[in-house]
C-alpha cells in the first residue's frame, strides 16, 4: 500500500498545516521585551539563545547554570497511531540536552510534565522508560516532574509531554557565538531523521490523521524510496549530539553551535551569528536523506519551505575557524562543511541565508 497520500492540491506549507512560524517569531519578540523586566544581575544572557544563562549561587562561583524547556510537538500523534511511545521520551530528553549543549553546557538534571485527558495503561511507564534511558546515557538525573489529568482541555486519546533541563558551564567556556568572525566555517552534523520538528506538515503530507483508520497501514508500509517502514523513519529518536560534541567543549575550538530545530538550519544558525555578519549555507554541499525527498514529493512542498521547516539531514552545526573546522569535518563521522560566515551586506536583515536552493530543486 502506498504511503504517499498528499493532502494538498497546490503547494503545501507549514502555515497550511496549522503552524505559522512568522507569527511565532513575532510573539517571541514581544515576550523578550516583557521578560527582560524580571532580569537581575544573575541573568548572564538575554533570551533568544538555545538556553537561558543564570549565574550559579555562591561567592566567586565560576559556573553558570544553563536551562531549557521544550516539548516533542505533534510527533506524539505519530506515536499514537503506531502505538509506540517509549521513543518519545528519548526524543524529549535528547532535544533538551542538545539545546543546552549548543551553549557549551553539560546536563545536570531533568524534569518532565505529562498531561492528558486520561492516562491509558502503560503510557506513563513507556514515556518514563524512554526518558530514563536517555538521561542515563547523558549523565543526567531525572529528579522529578508532574502528571496532570485534564479532561476538557485535552482530547480523549491524546497527551502532551514537555521537559525542563538544567546544566552547567564554566563562565570561561560559554559558547554563545560572540567570538565568531568572518571567514569561519560551518560544520554540519547529520541528523537521525526529522527529530522533533515539522511533524504537523509531515503528517499532512503523508496523510497521517489519528482519526483515519488507514493511517496505521500507511505507517506500516515501506515507501518506494525507503528501505524500512514509514513509521520507523518518522519515529526514529531525536539524535543526542552530546557524545560527539562534549569532548570538544574544553578545547576552545568551538566559536558557536546551533541545534537545528523549528525554523530550519538558517533560522537556528542565525540565532548565534553576531551583528554585522551572516552565515551563508550552501545547500548543494550535502544530499538530504531519502525521507526528506519523499516527504517533499508526497506533500508537493517547494524546496524553500522544506529548508525553512525541516533540518534536511543536518541536526547540529558547529562554527569554528577554517583550519579547526576542516579538521572537525575530517574527524567526525558524517560531518561536512556546509557554509561560511561572511560580512553582512549593508541593510541585511537576516543573520543566515541559503544559497543553491535552485540547484537543489527549489522553485
């Protein structure tokens, strides 16, 4: 049975699927102005980075606490269709670990929040089993959380999962992009799949509605462009980059890092690029995995939208001086140079942009 069931007659977009990135970015700008009024001298950086920086208590304490909060998004609905939930717990922890890792921090502890109309037997155990497995591998303690049954707020058969992580970094080892210079290179590390972003558009493209009785069959089928079932591809856990990146944290070679989540590569790399510079990402420098090509075809999605929404096979980006970047690309499995930092043209509004989209099949 074919898994390719486009739901759009014309070109698909994330907005059509119910997610408006522009509106979310505007809201974040308003939030930043409000929350800054609560900041005292202990807040080391303002909002907008991948984690929040807070000076650790104690006189002359050289460490900074780095925290982040996130959720798994609508990947949960794919797990519900498949009846497989343990990997969702792995997704959540690894997503949060990667966020603070992009700041140079190592994880300390994690908390979770699970909410539903009601909890089917075995659901919480499966989610926590996934979270504890990921926490053990990250050297991170799962120290608590909250479960909430909220009938009237959540629909029957659905749940939500969010996580909160705290890590630490020595003040002298913070990686926030401040030392990035023109000429630095971007090293892309491969993703394990969609990770935990873009699933509203992916579900629409593949026709994965939990209310559709045929949705499970679509997940169980292997598309012509794949070597395993669609469900396995979509539920592949979010990769943790801690094992690869942690050995680099104390070397001083990393000038910036970006975890590629919602907003694609440019949207996330741009968060760490200093004013007056821009990251130029050449999409011709790597071949997106078959999952992304199959998704694009199934949903009739143009390339610009694909690169705006999905990681396209690059889940984490390291920014370093040219010599260091070349060495990293040669040493790290699957890594490659995907762009460089340049002086921004006068009037440039964005901190990162793509080149080569037309050659990559863009419209």
